[in-house]
C-alpha cells in the first residue's frame, strides 16, 4: 500500500487567494489630482448656491460685513406755544372770528374795533394785541386787520398802506407772495419802523383782507408766517 506524502499542492498563483498584480496597481498621482479638482468644483458650487440662497432670503446677509452708514436724521423743533392764557374773545363778525387767539408764543391780550382803515375804505377794522408773557419784559405784537368789499379794493388799500409804511420806516427788507393751497392770493412786505429801534412792520393782503403786524424785528416775520389769515 502506497503511502501518500503530506505535502499538498500549492494553490495556483492564478487562483482567488492571490490578487492579480495586473488589476491591483495603485492609482497614479494624475488620477488623484483630477479627483481633487472635481471634489473642489462640487464644493464651490454648493457654497455658491448656499450664499445665493441666503442673499435672496435675507437681503442684509450680503451686506453683513459692510460698515453701516447711519441714516441722516432731521430734527424739527416743535413751534413755541404761549405761557399765558389768551383773553376771552368778544368777536361779533365772521371776519373777527377767524383772527386767532394765539400765534406761536404770543397770546391775545386785547381786541377792539378800530376805524384806522376807515379812510382806506375798509368795511370793518380790528386792532389786536398779542404778548409772549406778562410784565414789562414781555414782547408784544400789534395787529391791524381790515376787510374790504372785493379783491381790487383790497389791493388798492394794500398798496396805500405799504407806501405809508415805507415812508415812515424805509424800503422793505423782505417781500413775497401770500399763497393759499399753492396759489398766490396777495403779497407781503416787511419794513423797518424808524420810530422804534428793533421793531418792524409786516403788511400783507389775503384776498379781501389786509393786515399789518408790528413787533420785534427778530420775531415779526415768524409771527406773520404762523398767522392763519
């Protein structure tokens, strides 16, 4: 009986136990480089998409890194108001009722009928005194207000009153149009008062009404601008 040796046949080098060196070679450096470029391109595309989406949803995102420029704010001071109460009104005509109780810091202190404009053909005339306080230190503004029958008569009266103001004090320092709803309804002029230093008179026409206000030169134009008639 023949005895078989314990030596076994070695596995074929072409068998599954060994890797074929023809298929197991490591990728070249060029392949790795291409893979890196592809991966980088995909990453950049994703990043660009995220940034674009964020900028669309949140507009401030794209400017988050920019220094913010503070918006310019305009502060408008509130107009002054009287520190004293106006006197009780005694107005008896429609024209008198539209004359104000107060103008800026000036409150009405007295009112009365006047014939100061009688020679100029006024239908009615009123004299009003406004003050910004009580006592000798208070500043006052005196207003003469007249009503005429039509615009033409009022315009003639305005020209005469302004001529008289110029003759008494000097040429106007300021002139302009009186406008209502953006349309001119008359004119105004500010003239100095020669007899009282630091005082000026503003004469203006609004339709059939002609008015003159005399007071401190640094307040009279503001007073006229705020006057509702």
